[in-house]
C-alpha cells in the first residue's frame, strides 16, 4: 500500500485560522477540511463540527458505514 504525503505548505497553515474561527473548528479539524477541499477528496468524520462545516465549504462527506451487530 502506498501512502501519499502532502508536502508542508506554509501559506495553507496561515489560511487555517479564519475558517477555524468562522466555523468554530479546532485548527486540527480546519486542517482536515482544508486538505480535503484542496485535494478534492471526500471527508470521513464523525465530528459534529466537521459534519456541519464540510457541506458549507463544498467538501463531500463519505456516507456513514453501517455497523453490523
């Protein structure tokens, strides 16, 4: 299995503070949102803040998996 590493981007880090404050996200969650948006990838999360912010920013969410009991 190959893992792609996203190179550090200083300007992307600086752009996180506004969406984090605007959407009441942690910087960590805002980073996930920014990465998904920039790479045009869907986001898998159970975090309430990210579930709310993703559609507001045009980031697609992966469907919640069904859990077999």
